[in-house]
C-alpha cells in the first residue's frame, strides 16, 4: 500500500530516514518515527548505498494506457 502524501513528501521521508540512520538512529526507531516498517527503512538505506541520492528520488507513475484512441476520444 502506498503511503499518503505527494511524491515530493514521500521522497523527503526517504531522505530523512537515510539521514537519521546515518546519524546513528536505529532503523526500528526511524521506522516508528516515520510510521513505516523497519524493513522499509532498510530498503531505503540499501538503495541509497547502492545508488546515492538518485535512488531515493520520486519516480513518475503515469498510470494505465487509455483504451480509446485519440480519434475515438474526439467523438
């Protein structure tokens, strides 16, 4: 289930989690603070270690392709 918030807000949460772990917080404490599962914090930390800040960036999710063609939509 996706957490509530805009893409920018969720990205900020991921960055905050990685920052707190880097400051010495325990993952379970960061998870409790942010309201996520401790394994989620671990995934964020691993992603950051492997890919840096880019790995925590929000990614666009365009959604499902439309069923109608542009001509059909005009009708």
